[in-house]
C-alpha cells in the first residue's frame, strides 16, 4: 500500500509542478512592432527642421559637355573615389548615358596609367 501511495504521489507532484507552465501555454509572442524611434523617413525630426536635399543634376548635361575624353584626368578624378573605385550614379547625380561614357573613359585612363587602379595603400 505504501508503494501505491508513492506511485500516485509522483504523478500528482509532476502535474502540480508542470501545471502552471502548461496552463500558460507557449511563451507569448510580441505583437506588431510600434513605430521606429526615428520616425518615418523624410518626416521632420523632433528638435530640428527637415533636411533639404537638393535634386542631383548631371554635370555633363548642365555644362553641355559633348564628349568625355579619357585624357581629361582632372574631370575623371572627380568621379573616382579615394580608394580607386568609380563613384556610382546615385552619389554623383550623373545621368545614365553619361555615367556609361564616364566609366569607359575612366577605364581607358587606368589602362594607360593616367589614373590609378587602386587607391593608396595604408
């Protein structure tokens, strides 16, 4: 009889220890996230004005430069980063046809050693 009481106690103890965790179910998942602390992109910030970003225009279209010459190192160097990479359109504001001509001119200038392939090693 003592054995029977021990057997019955063991499942009762397990159910009491596991009971609260099972009744809660799985850990509650957080709901949809609230707004970001920075706010929506382009929205005015708390302590200041909205940053005014000027629309980028193509330098070659504005100055009406017909051809991009690979020998014009001063012009080409403006569109090459310090690391030696060609700066992308979204940063320079150059239109697509001029960016294509610019990249070919930079590559030609690199091949005849007017521009470096890579920036300075640090």
